[in-house]
C-alpha cells in the first residue's frame, strides 16, 4: 500500500468467472501480485447470475471444464452429459477452493474505472462502494474477464416497469428460486434462455404464454446421466478429447464431415445429420464444412432440422410459427433444449407470435396486444438477452492515451488486435471476448488459451526488460478487417443476431467474435508470440 492509500499491484483481474479464476491462478503461480474484483457475491460469472429454471450448458460437461490441471480433470465427476447451472457452480466453487482463489478476489465489488497514466504506463483502477469500500489501485496490467453475456437487456415495452405482477430477467434470477405453481406466467423471448426455461416453467404454471418475436432453431440436448463406466471412459480418453478440441472449430472434440454437403449422396448426408443430431444441440451447425458458408448446403441442413422438429409438434399451425424463416440455420446460436417443442403440445401452454400480434404495452397485470387482446399475468419472465460482448466493458470508464474512452474508441465497433489488445490502451487485455472465438467456441478452453498466451507474453516482457506492450494501430486495423472479411465470407451476416449487436437498438452492426475457428485462432496467436509479438509495440523505459 502506498502512502496515499493506493495499493500497488502487478495485475488487476476483473471478473471471477471462468476466465478471471484461471487468470488469477496462473498469474499468482508466476509470482505476480494480483487483485481480483467481482460484482457478484461469489465466483461463477455468467453461471452465478443465470439461475433460471432449466439453465444448462450447451457444451458437454467433460469438455466444458478446465484442462490446465490433470488432477482436477480426473478428480471431478460430472453427473450428466450436459451439466446444469447448479452443477457448474459447484464445479467452479470446487476449483476456487482447490486453488484457494477466493482470497485474491474482493466480491460484491465492481471496478468502475481504469485510467492510464501515460508517464508510468500504469493503470489507476477504482472500485465502487461495494465490499471493498471504494478502493484505488495502481496496476501495471489490467485484465478483463467480464464475460460476453453479463449485461442484461430489457425490452423497451411501454409500461413494463409498472407491471403489477412479479418480473424476472433470466440473467439476474433470484438466488432463492421462483415458485410459479398455480400462476399465470408470461415468457418474453425465445433464445437459449427462453427455450431452456419454458418447459420447466410450464411444469409449474397454471397457464403459460410464450411471446415469440423471432423463432429460433433448437435441437434436443440428448442429455443423459453419466454413470461410473461412462465417466471412466471419458477420463481414459481425456488427453485425446482435449487434443481434438484444440484443433477444432468450436473447442469441442468434434470434427466436421470431411466432405462438402452436396458432394455426398442423400443417404450419407442424412446419416451425418443424424449423427450430429444424436450428439445434441449446437454441434449440428457444423455437420458439414460448408453449412455456414453455402446457402444450398445450409438449406439441406435446415430441411432435415425442420422434418425432425415438425414431428415433435402436434398442431401444424403452431409448428409454422416455431419454424424460423428469417435466417439460415446456425447463423444465430442453435439452442440446446430439453422438451421445448413438446411443451407446446400441452393444454395450458400458448404461443403468441409478436410478428403477427405485437405487444403494445403493459397495463397493470395485462400484456396488451396490438389486436386489443389483454393477456392477464401474475408473473413475467424476460428472457430478452444481453448487450453482448461489449456491454460489460462499456459500463466501466476505461481511459487510455489522451484520456480516450475505450467505449468511444469502439464506437463504430470493437477495435482489437487478436481480440487481446487495443491501440492506445497499453497493458490492458480483454480476454475471451470480441475479436476472438469466445462465444463461438467452448469458452473455458478460450479462457485458458488467452490466459496462457498472456502469461507467456508477460514473462517475455520481463525477460527482455519491457515495461509495456501495446497493439499497433495498423495491426488493429488489419485484424478488424480480417475479422470482418472472414465473417462476410460466411452466412453469419445474414441473421439479426447478438453476435452482430443487432438485438440492441443503436449498436453498430459489426460481427464481434472471430469466426475463423478456435484451432485456427490458436495457431494465429501462437505464431504472433513466436515472432516476438509482431503487431504489438514492446515498450522499454
Ligand atoms: P437471446 O438469444 O438474445 O434471446 C433473446 C430473446 O428475446 C429473443 O428471442 C429476442 O427476440 C427476444 N427479445 C428481445 N427483445 C425483445 C422485445 N423487445 N420484444 C420481444 N422479444 C424480444 O438471449 P438469451 O436467450 O439469453 O441467450 C443469449 C446467449 O446466451 C445464447 O445465444 C447463448 O450463447 C447463451 N446462452 C447459452 C445457454 C446454454 O445453452 N448454455 C443458455 C442461455 C444462454 P429476437 O430474436 O426477435 O430479437
């Protein structure tokens, strides 16, 4: 602590989610003085907040777990193929205990600003009045692991704030849970959170009305318990699983079919779709290598999906509403569900298409629709998503060279080199976020990939006597262009997705993650490190 109450540290880590936890662990192991700050009361990040009924990972639990410690990997027993939110929280809590990570974090404490001192190239970091009581720190490095889906989005529906029943957002779910037994419940939003929660809310509610603006593609998880034999098998093959995951597009050990969609005959094509269908969920989007680049190939995958899904829905008119017609399959994240479509076969569940009958306003207990109908509700669930990828950073006053706000530097879309650094913001790193595979891949492996790259980088700086590293302006321009061109070569630009910021009014329409794949990205950043950090300015004093 310096005499003016400013604590001096090597690294401030923001966020105790999967990225922040590993960052703190690795930095500490390497001897850096680290302080971590977390807005929530405990570790977990996105899993800490998203406690809605049915919250479950859409990456298999064996893969959605840290790989950095062999013993950790072998000692933890996952109970299901796709883990629920409570089980993932137990796992992250176990990791925090095992490596004694909580002692480096201050919880219930948000970083509100980070300001660069251009003389020393150190960052002055301030926290709010939470548990830390408004701390001021001087840090050589600022590391953000604030999560891509942590800034909730509320729909601009007139009267929403005065709804007379109870309102919940899936991304800020009450820790004590919600009992919907006997209630008339409305769910607005049919992305992953809505689709996962609807079947469970339907189990309790007396009446459930789902308000759908856009239909989404969803595929059953094919979830199942993992018994001892299955776990033994997984553990015996972990090394190979991880090797394949690191080479893959999405950070899971599954490769696309070696040939293009129309280069195989009908039977082989259907077998390939069927195999992916059995794997469950989001993996279906990469059955064939051209599925997200060629519209004809996409149509074939979509037709198979439609055939499967229509067979699950009794009423063809309801099926018509639930089958998307506005975007190619996989251009928004395919949802991984459990009994979603079957839920609409239940008597007390109703689907309202907002495209045909929009919500005009909320009045007392009623959702008032454009045709004048009033849907009376006791509880309203907003599954309306997030200001994704940039929302959580935007909340922090981050000022780099010349006092420039990061938010302003990114006003036309995020500007990064490799997703890691931005010119004008030396020694400031944003991990597993924009400009990297992040949300398009298994985020635990993305976090490890970034933290490992970063700690190697810091060791390189120290070994060569550099005080700072800063992305060069040209390298940022080139990376932004490369990310844009790669996205434009796919079908991803054709959907109004949160990847593009399309769900937030006024947000620039820029494809934010790197679409080139987890394995390919790993090779790119490894090559940059091997070249002595080409594209970065290394600053000596
Ligand atoms: P989302 O995908 O952005 O879905 C939000 C939903 O709310 C959409 O259906 C959207 O309709 C609707 N909506 C937004 N504003 C509205 C308005 N004003 N009126 C009516 N409807 C409105 O958000 P999410 O479901 O929370 O999922 C976000 C991401 O989190 C997912 O894509 C996934 O990556 C991740 N996630 C993963 C899991 C998992 O499986 N592990 C679970 C939950 C979330 P439009 O589509 O028309 O905008």
